[in-house]
C-alpha cells in the first residue's frame, strides 16, 4: 500500500506520533494551512488519525470533568 503512486526508489514517509497528534490538535481548533494539510494527508494513515483523535477527545472530556468538579466542589 505504501509507495503505490511514488516514483521508483522513493518510499512513502510515515508520520510519527508527534506529527499525528499535532495534526489532530490543529483539526480540533479548526485552523490549518493548505500546505500543512496536504503534507499531513500524505503521511498520516486514517487509523493513526482515528486513534489519536479518540485519545485527544478522551483527554479533553476528562479535563472538562475535572474542571467542573473543581469549580463545583464546596
């Protein structure tokens, strides 16, 4: 699957975990350059984005729960 549309001798670069989480965080905010999006789309596999998105969403919800409990504690 990797490298299907690339010239011979060039391997597809894979995104590292930091790049995946950075791309997911940018998508949560909704701000992204077109060139950055194209770069991420070429390197990040859908499964990586889904897993990172679920982790970031869970952390976001957990932080909201902690914040609300802290603010409503007597």
